[in-house]
């Protein structure tokens, strides 16, 4: 089940690794989509807006946690590519220790301050309590979500992209059952959707942990692997912290975006929530490509095979073109149909606002795909600074559009905030990779 990505045809390896990751990402979206559909249809438009209004806040906190988790997976891929299995086991053990510590540090303040966060984001009063009920439970389950992402990252680091998918499919089915039971039968409201999500994530984490230790000798740790060495901690956090900060900086930008949308009222919030779900579904090939290239680049860097990195990144760019075209087609031609999944008897107003956002965003999907490709690749190569700074550029671009677009442009003007952020962030990432490639061609010339 492991996959050595340091030999063989790069395009074929990337594609075969990507397929299970793509399915896994789609099922990850399935968690949120099922929550949203059931909430919208059984609890109403206001409850849908409440859950949707928490999305960027959830991304702020869970993105930080999952960024660290991805950083741990990168270090595992380096050790696997170098065939240093004692170091690999220590990185696995250290990942589990640091995950427990970080999750506790994140959980306490976020649960305590969840309502205040929502107030700062101008969450409409009529959905405030429902939004707080949902996000408080999500934050309480950070440890479950983070452990699942860390364990999945470890498995992907050694080239196994299928096992996390299998467990995620199982837990997705469990999520649906729990959604219906807790929302429709037990009537826990929006909190029921959150409980269903974190319980399902917890089940996935336990299954991954059990399978990982039982199946893979190279990942089976013993007591001697569990120790805190500052060199190992520094190496893991040197990759994980910039990735985590990048997620959080990007999330602050989306919070600014959400705050700008919130002032238009709950109907526009519901439309934006549904449109965001469509956008997430349509663009899932992009983070999939990024995940594949992070593992590919990490393993080949560990093996010292630089030419394979250049070849893989060239193939990755052409895959970006295909991914952006596919995403645009889904949004423009299928957006209205998919929006109807999330709102019971949606008004024409909701369709209009949702399609405004999707149409504008579709024209700028190529720079979005490039962000995922080059940001993840650079992180896999141990270059964490510029990917983090690209998040600052995203934040600045979103803020600039929201602050300076005339108020008369209304929601349509706000729709350009995301595209501006994508273009602004893609340029420094692309240039940084080209500079990295040029430098290493000189150093490692055949």
C-alpha cells in the first residue's frame, strides 16, 4: 500500500496517487454538504445561513490545526524518501505527541470565545445563537479532527492515499445517519449537525490509527520512539507552523469576506453559503493536486532526485489548466442546479446572488489552481516562508477590494474579492518556484 514516488513516470504516479485523494476530498466536502442539505431542508433558511456563517471561522481554527498536521506529513515523506526508517518512526511518534498538545491549546480558548468571534464578524442577530451552537461543538472536537488529518497525512507521506479514503467513506455514511438522527429525531438543531461531523471524524481517526500500526511495520512505533528532542520538534514545526499560519491568514481574509457578505442580510448569506459549497465541490481537483505534489516533491527531495521534481511540476501545471476548466464548467453550467440542493424552495433572489459569485469566480480558477500547486509543492520542498507570505498577499487583496470597491456595486463588487486574492497570491508562488528551480539546476547540474 506504500508508494515510492521517486521512480517511474511522474504524470502516471501523480494521477494514480491523486485519485484516492480526490475521492477523499470529495467525501470531506460531503460531510459539510450533508450537514448543509439536512440543516437547510429540516431547519430552514436561517439555520442554513447560521451554519454557513461559521465557515470561515471554522477554517481559521481548523485550518491552523490541519496546516500543522500537513507539515508533519511532509517530514514523514522526507524520511520515507531518504529510506531513514528509524527517523520515520520517531516523526510518527512526535507527530502524535505534538498533535495532542496543539489540539488542547487550540480547544480551550476557541470554545470559550466562539460567540464573541461571531459578533466580531457581524453575524446577523437572528442566526447568532444557532451559529454559536454549531461552531462551539466543532471547536470542542478539534482533537478528533486534527488526529484524523495527522494520521491521514502520515499515510499519504509514505504514498498510501487509499487507506484514508476507505475509512472516510465509512465515516461519511455514519455522518449521514447521525445527521438524520440528531437533527430530525433528537432535534438538537444546528448543534446536531456539528456532533455528527466530529463523531464521524473521530471514528475515522481511530480506524486510521489502528490500521496504520497493524499494517505498516515502518510506522509501528515503540516506547523508544516517543521522546521530545528539540531538533526534531524544530524541524517539524519549521514546516508545520508556516503551513498553519498560511491557512489562518487565508482564513482571516475569508472572515473579512464573510463579514462583508453578512451586512446584506440572511438571504444573501444563504446564497453565498450555497455558492461557496458549489465552488468547493467544483474545485476539489485543485487541493488534490496540491496534496499529491507535496508528497511527490517531499519524497524526491529526500531522495535527492531534483530532475524528477522539475518534471513532476511541469506535468502539474498542465493538470492545473485541466482542473480550472473543469471547475468553471461545473459552476457555470451546473451551479444553479447544485445550489438547489442546499435550500428548500430557493427564491429567485438566492439563485441570482449565488450565480453572480460563481460566474465571477469561474473566470479566475487558473490562478486558484496554481496557488494549490505551487504552495503545496514549495512546502513539500521545505520552503515555508513564501507560501506563508502569499497568504498575507491574499489577505491584503481581499481587504483592498472590500474596502475600495464602491458601495453602489453591492454584493456584485464583493464577489471580486476572492479572484483578486487568487491572482495576488499565485504570482509570488509561481516566481518563487522558478527561482528555486533555477538555483537548484545550478547546484545539482548533472
